[in-house]
């Protein structure tokens, strides 16, 4: 097959896939109600409500995730970790914290790459506070979190979450930079020799970037679908069986302790955005306050236990404690402000 025919075939496949995506997405609600109606359960009973929640939300979230990950996979071809390191090397603090947080949103990142990225930043001479701005923003404000928030709560909440997540990453990184905590890096990290950073972008064709988008869908959706199913299943149980009065009594606006309690519960939990956001949706439907629910989600996603364990290879316990305390304080303030203004 010639390159022209191959390009036309890929373009046709892309248009067809986009058309089918919209058709399936628009028919999800009536289709889910029809399927629940076929089951031998009371539609408005506990089990019927839980099944309706799961049958509608599971395919909806997967469709949204696939679409956004595809677009982000194309954008990521311009923002590799190597390019991010090069952009941040020897930048002045303040502006660099903002740039690091923004790059954290669009740079491919997972917990397993935290240490290699951290070492690379140290070698490149990226200030410690700037590195933390990146490490906070990358897991918390990623395409998965934004997609799920958009799909379940609408663009206003997603946009608000994006802004607050960036604010926490920028301010927390700036504060940690002002504290001059380099002495609390592990000794072998402090002795890493600095080296000049150079980066040469490899030119890609439009269709090669499209191919990266499809690869990202296969990789990310293939890894997180099980968390999405588990999270939506747990959310369905909450949606169908937990009384509203019970949930509102300790996560509602009138419970002043709800935000700190949500942060304390969320920090040691092991989950990601894919698993926790459907649970947050069910909590909100049952009377939880928006600030409390967002504080819970942010603490789970931004301060995951596996990432902290991995970072222990390069950070002392004292520095990890300062990192967790600073970010948790930022999340606490965001949760309280949300509950006051919404």
C-alpha cells in the first residue's frame, strides 16, 4: 500500500471512529434505561437504582476517557519528559513554578517514573520547589481526572478543579522552594553531578501523531478500566443503598469537621482518579458537600501512598513529611473555601 493510500485509510478510519463515538454516546441514556427495564428488578428500588447508575456511567466514562486520552496523546507528542526537563532547567523561581505546574498537566507521567524524572530534574539544575510543582500537578490534574469531572459534573466543576489544582501545585512548590530544603534530599542525590541539558525534537508527521494518540488510548484505558469499573461499582452501591441523611450527617456542609476528616482519610488511600471520582459522584448525590468531596479526591490523587514510597528513594522522611503537610494544607483550604462559597 502506498503512503498516500495508507494516509487516506487512516484519515477515513479516524472520521468513522469519531462518528461512531458520538452516536454511541448520544444513545447511552435511553439504551441503559431500556437494559435496566429488561431486568427482573424494581427500577426505583435500591438494586434498580444501583444497576441504572452502573450501566449508564461505566460506558459513558470509558467513552469520554478514550476520546480525551486520544487528544492528549497527540498533544503529548510535543511535551515529552525530556523536553519538559529542558524547558525547566535553570528557570527563575516563581515563573518556573507556574510553567512546571502547566507542563505537569500535559506531560506523560505515572508514579513509577517519579524517581527517574526527579533525578533528571536534579541533574538539569531545576530548583527543588519547581520540581515539586511539577510532581504535584502531574498526578492531580491529568487527563483522566479532568475527563471524569467533565463527564460527571460538567465543565464548570472540571475548570474549577483545574484552576485549584494548578494553584495548589504552584503555591506548594513555591513555599517549599522558599524553605530551602535541599539538605533533606538523600545524600547520593545531593552529590549527583549537574550536566548541561539539550533536547532535539524529532519531527513527526500528522499521521504519526495520530498513531501516538491511538497508542495512548490502548495504553492508558487498558491500564485504568478495571479501576473505573471498581469505582463505579462502589459508587453504584452508595447511590442505591446509602441514605442521604446518613451521608449528609458527616460529609455535608453543616459538619465543620468534614473537610479535615476527608483529607485525613484520603491521604493514605491507594487509588487514582479513575477509581475515586465515580465514588465522589455518588457521595455528592447523597448529600456530601462539594468542597468536602473535592478535598477527599484531591488528597487521594495527589498524595498516593505508592508515589510517596517510590519518592522515599530520593527524599528523606522529613522532606516527605513537609511535602505531604504542605499539599494537605493547600487541599484543606480549598475544601473549606469551596464549602463556604458554593
